[in-house]
C-alpha cells in the first residue's frame, strides 16, 4: 500500500462518504438534516446541519434544535446568505415544535449574526503531560514509563456491548441538570459509529476504556487524539465509584506521554483532578466552542442558568463535531 496526501477533490469525497454514513444511520435518518440555500441558478451556495435533540428544561420534556455554522458549498457565500439560511432554519425548527435552539460560537465574545442567542456558562480544563519535576501522586508504574494494561484492575477497551451500561451511567450523571440533552440508545450508536468511521477514514486512534471488575462497567472514559493534544471527551461512573476516575486519568496520562502528546484537555475533566487536586490542572472559562442558547417562543423568558452544573452539554452529543460535509473542499 502506498501513502500520500489526498487532493482537494479526494478530501471532498472522503468527507462526503463519512458524513453520508452518519446521516444514513438510524439516528441520522430520524434526527439530522442538511439544509441548503441555493442561488438563482439553482446551484447550492451554502448549507448547514440541523439536529433535533431530545431534552428537558426544569423537568419539562423539550425538543432542542442544534444549528451548525453555515458553510460554503459552491464558492464563498456572503454573510447575508449565511444569515438568511440560519433564519430559515430557525423558522422551520420553531414551526416543528422545538422549544430551544443551540449554536456554538467558535470564539468567546463573538457577536452572533442573529439576535436572541446568549452564552451559557461553560468552562474547560487542561493539564500538561510532562511537568518540570516528577509529580509525587503519580503511581509507580506511570513514573517508570509503563502503560496501564495489567496495572489497573478491571481496565479494558470499551466494546459496543457496553453501550447500555454507559447510557445508564450518563443518564444518572445528567439527571439533576435543569437543562439537559438526553441521549437515547440510537444516539449512542451514532456516537460509536462516528468514532469507528473517523478511525477508518483518517487512521485516528481514539481510546475508549472502561473499568469492569466483574460486576459490570463501573466507570468509562472516551478520548480523542488531536495532536498535540489528547481530548478528554466524556467520562462517567456508577454512584460510589468516582475514585476510579483517578485510575482512568493516570491511564490517559501514560498513553498521551508514550505518544508524544503535550496536553490533556476537555470541556470537563474529573473533579478528582480539579478539586483535590490529583494532578496540576488549569481551569478557565471556555474561549472557544462557547454554547449559545435561544428560546424559540418569543414570549418565553430566557432561562436563568447561572451555573454550569445546571446546563452542562457534552462534546459527544455533537456540539464539538467533525468538519461539515464538503467543507474542506469548498473554496
């Protein structure tokens, strides 16, 4: 087999196949759409992806529309075209019974083109994989440069058969939030499919680990390699098993070091890191990928969501997703 960089046309075909498979999944067919805007000649000029997500606000079931940024398809559309497409998307989701709309501001403080969106409280955390001196809380196997298999009891790669256990853990994690996005089984299947497709299309190696000591999955973590960073996408534990997140963090740290990655970062790292602390970690308000919310009923007040714990959204729900189909080849 020979290897080379794909040209622009090939990039477009790969991305189209990748996202076509996602849109044609059971979840995609029921909950995802690609809305396009055309010029007078009928050619597509701009597009955006719409997701319909189940959720709840203050105990009431709601449908939440997630709008991606509008992206060019044929040439470079003007700002007015992108704005008009987003306005049409909002009109459609409002008429179809969605209560809330969410979009992601790429940069904090970025003024949205459409009025009515407000930023939700959201933070991020990060740590360096190497410190100037050895950190005394590191387990001996990690200081010796060994990796976790065989050192952490019950650690193994996650498998599709574990999805029901993960779904139950995650549902418990978010149950107390005032605003939440629920994650039914077909959305979990879509998440696993996206990771598998990413691995098959660009060779990505994204760790997915669980700790299972004989009574079922007690803790899990899903990670994503974005050189020079290892992203901590999501974790969860059964009640009473929170201490296992320390083991999962040491596993991630050793894995990142052995592959030359410089940082571990994510929208949320385990509190065992950030509160105790287990390892030096920096926390800050998110500067990129800021979640923006808008009620779709013009008479509804904006929810008073002052604490991130009331409205935390997770990367795996698609709020920090792969590039839109064809985006890399547009221009």
